[in-house]
């Protein structure tokens, strides 16, 4: 079965350390006085630095550690939430991330930590050599593709401190990448104990799963472009300069910082600013879908959450279409800050440029810049669910009659050869034959695209409620796991709660129980502890067996 996936690159490879925006030392700095109004981002960072100095012991910080700001959220009332990554003796700490919460006047309110264990090691000198770690990771990648003759296999290990899997220990994090026999990229990240050589964890590094122009799936859509010479470029200066290019059906191997080859990304141009024909025979038609999907996703996060661009910095990402040959996938790649879309094989899937897939892929970028949910175990399922939730909300936000909002993922790209009408079904995830509707202790052992069903089911119930209804012309039916009846609070409130939980309370190690806590805190912040929305959030989690 094809999956929508997301490539996590060098920014994500060190649990977000490389993506941080500023380095903050534990220094005795006085809190910035609250401005006449809402504190600025710089105020929040200064206030947080002072809080770190005062509360270093309580946060588990020592002289051997440094912290780096990854993200800053300032609430309308001036409350501040500063997300940090951590290093130990200059090594990235996986699971070392934490969020500091401050009152409007800059005083410390508390913190959420991915791990509460002390980060201290007797040595940072490994017993296992780097070449040995690379060899072990290469074996893991080959084992994940039995019978396939992988080409140009490369494995690059780096030392880290693993605080995600029990007591902190020195580990090799190795990114193994190669090309499969069809020339498509494959990758695994392997975490190996640097003392014993034991494998700690391994996961796919390809996170899968999405003028005017005539698109493949969304009809004729408006596009903002850039004049160039006597024509136009498919580049939007009003949305951070985002653009769409043609990958010329070539593939690349620039994954997780290892760049062996790169497909082109030639910006589409047009003479009259009317793009595409709405058919697959015109290469610009898929580009229209991709650019439109980027535009709508940008607008959703800006309109609904006040976020300007994926990283929140006003900078646009870009898209590549026509990637590879018969490539049944789409992915987000942090290393290029871009989306890449295959054309599908025409039998199971068509070009993977639909609205919900575009929103799904770019939401992976938002996650990597905020909570950086680890892409394995329950946190990996939650990562995938986050992208499905926001991809769906983007589709609803567009209000496009040619692709009305529904709770199916990828329904526009699916062909009869797949044997079902969509890639995933959020109202009843088990309809895809592999995903789960309800949490159980074994959920963390599933592929993240199947364990995401718990989060998807919760999101649907919270927004729409249980029972049967028709949305976007699609019949939805969502039974609960405990037989309860859940009353929905609407999609806008679901999005607000999930976004605040993701950007303020979740960390790299958040599992489903932690997601329940994070969303309840977010709902209480937004609607009050005794609000109906907070009660509905609790009821929706209970309805999927997360207590």
C-alpha cells in the first residue's frame, strides 16, 4: 500500500537542534519589563534566558549543557512559551527538548520536558566505531528492502545523547540512504548504543503519508505570480516567494544532509499567466495543483493560527512536481525546505498533488519546527495524525467546490487499482484495512501510518461528533470505542486546540496519553477548564480508549 511520507532532513535529524533560531546561554539576565502591550519575541527570549538561569537545576540543566531556542509563541494576553533544544558536551540530546512557560510580565510559570531524567554521561567517547555503526545501519536499510538491489548506499553516523529510550546514553544516530532499483530514494535512521552496539531504534526517514490555472483536482484556481521578462514565473511574492518547479521525472538523493544527486527544480514559466489545461498531458497542470495547495496551506495557518509560513518566519517553501517515474508518493524534505510530488503509476494512484496531501506534507514541516515529534512509536503515529488533521482542515478551509472538504485522505488521487476510495479514513480509520480506531498497549508497535488512526479518530470525533453524517458529499460514520456518544465542537475549535497543543505543550516524546494532557491544557487555555470544549476533548479521547 502506498503511504504519504515526509522526508526529515538535517534540520530534523538532531531532534530540532540544527533548526533552532538563536543560542541562549544560561546567563544571569534580568527579565525584560513587559512592554506597554504584548511582549515581542525578543522580550520572550530574554525573559526565558533569565528563567533558565534561575531554574536551571529544576530543568535539569548543568554547565555541561547548552540550550538553543527552536520556537517562540506569545499569546494575545502576553503569556510566553519558549521551546528549547539541548546539547550535552556539544552533542545533540534526543529527547532533551523542553518548553518554558512565562506569565505576561516574564515570570516563570513552569515547563514541559521531553525527559525528566538527568542528562549526564561518564564519557562521550564511544566504544563502537563510526564505521561499525555505519555498517550496522546499512544492514538495517537492506533488511527493510529484502530482495532489492539498493544502489549508491551511504550511511553517515553522528554521535548523540539518546534520552528518548530510558536512561540517557551515548548513541550513534546513523542516516542510511540509497536508491531502490527504480531509482527512488529509500532511507532509514538507525539509533545504535555507542557502547554495546545494540540497536536502540530505527525508523523510516521518509515520512509518508500531499494569474489563474486549470488544475487536475481543484478546477480553475487563482494564482499570484511574478513577471519575468516577457512572461511570468510560477512564484508568489506575497507568500514568502514560494514557487513550483519541474523535477523532469528525475530523482535525487539529497536526504538528511547526504547529497549524492539532485533532481532539477526548474521554475515553471508561462507567456500569458494562464497556467495548465487541467489534463495530465500538460505538465503545468500538476504544477497548478501544487502551487494552489501551497497557497491554501499558507492561508490556513495564517488565517486560523496567525502563523506566517511553515517555520513562522514569513519565508516560503517550494514545490517540485513530476518527480521520478511512476512514483506513488509525495514527501516533505527539511533539507531543501520543499515539497516533492510524484506522478503516481496511473493504476493505483494519479499525481499526488491534491489539496489534502499538500496540506499534510507542509504540516510535517510545521511539526518539525515546533514539537518535532519523533517519527517512531506512538509519537510517530501522533506526527502522522497531526499532518492528516491539518491536511483535512486545509481542504475544508479552501472551500473549493471542485474538492469539497471531507475526512478522507487522498481521495482525489486514488485510482481503482488501489481497491478503495481513499488512502485513509479519519472517521473510521480501520476502513483502510490496516489502521486502528482505538488505542491499545500495542499501538506503538505499529507502522506510524496505521497508529495514526487513534489521533485521526479522536480529531474527527472532537470536530464532528459520533454517528453518521454526510460531509463534502461523502458519507461518514464514526462509532466510538466505548459505545459513548460524542458531540462535536466544530473544525475551527479542533484546529485551535491541536495547534496550541502542538506548538506550546507537546515535545518530541509525546505519546497518546501525553497528547490527551496537552490538548486538555490547550482547551483549558482557550476555552476555560470548565468549558464545554475542554469536556468534549476529554470525551473524545476517552472514546478512542485514551484515558
